[in-house]
């Protein structure tokens, strides 16, 4: 019995087709450039405002700097860094974001390995419970954890904020890393075990290095989320432990008289997240696609 097939015949690459293809790419590039400019306008405006004296910022818009750039100065940053409240809040932000990121990554990596490659009773049930926790909003835990932290004496401290971010960062972190670890070759894990490696050696020598892109992307995601958080810190921190987001928010009571502090503080708080994102943005693709294919 004869079979027939469909053959697609493409025409020659004429000059008209090349022009159409080039125009298509040109239009796409123009659209992407316009979107990029629109997204950058608030950041550029914030930077320019942070470099303008208070009198200029209250009397005219930031865009007027393009016709008169002589008034730009670094005095706002110098004054901000000499403000004890702002500098203490920046230090608090580091003290919160770094431990919360390290704890989530370490605990999630260990738990994800157990869920992926260790057979123990109740593994499926525990995994389902962790997945369900992904749907639990932060607001449901505010009152119970506030009472618990108050009872043990850590409410309003940096430790309380760290523990909150760690607890709510673990479900997503475990789910992400577990999906990544399950994609590793089964034969490699079993071969390592047959060669006499214990579970810690299998995890540290094989699973963790191969899953490092996902681990790195998780660390970046957790760091950015913790650094930019204000809701949790607003409730669980006090004047001595507040991060930069809460410190800036506290200045909103007299916006007309301290726009130089607000703009400069807001831009300063953006520098580290932006630097982290642009330096490691390739890992975000790994985080998004982790577990999507098997």
C-alpha cells in the first residue's frame, strides 16, 4: 500500500521577503525599546530627584534637569548616610535578608533531597501538606505568630522577622528544589549508593552541585523578596529593628518637607536588588522552568 506525504515547498528568499522579515524584526525591536524606556522612566526620575536639592524638587519636576543639569548634587546621599535611623535600618535590612535567605536555602535543599530521593513513611502526605501551604496567605499568620513571638520574647526583634520570612519561604523553596532534584538521573544516585556513599555524601557531592542553578535562583528570589518586604517588617519589627522599607515609610508623614530623604532612601534601597538581579538574571529562567519538564 502506497503512502503519501505532504511536502512543504518554500519559495525563494526574494528581496521582498527579506525586507518584510527585516521590518518585522525592526518593529519588534522598536516595541521592546519603547517598553524598556517606559519601565525605566520611574527609576530615572527617582535617581534624578535624589540628586536634586530640596528647593528644586519642590518647585519643579525632575524632567526639568534635562534643560538645566547644573543643580545636581550628592549632598542628599551624604546627608542620608549621616542619618542614624536610615543607616541603622540599612544594617537591619542586611541582618534580616541574609540569614533569612541562608536558612531557607539550606533547610529547603535538605528537605527537598529527602522528598526526592529518600523513601520514608508519610513522604507523600508531608509533601501534599507543604504544597497546600503555598496557598496560605501571610495575613492568616499575623495574629497567631505575634502572640507566639510575644510569649517567647522575640516580637519586635530582628530574629522574629527572620523566622517569619523563613517559615513562609520554605514551602515554595522545598517545592522548587524537590522538582529540580527529581529530574536528576536515578542511575547516578543508585550508583553512588552502591559505591558506599551515605545520604549526606550523595547530597553534597552529586545532588547539590548538579542542582546548583536552581539553588542559586532560589537564593536570589528569597533575598529579593525579603529585602523588598515591608508588610511583615511593619508588623513584627520596632524602631530599633525596622528595615529600610519601614524607615522610608515612616518619613511619609511630612512628604512635602523631606522629599530629598524619601527619594534618596528609596533609590538607595533599590541599588542592591537591582545589582543582584542584573548580575544573576540568567538564574531566574532556571527558577521559572524548574520542574516544568521531566
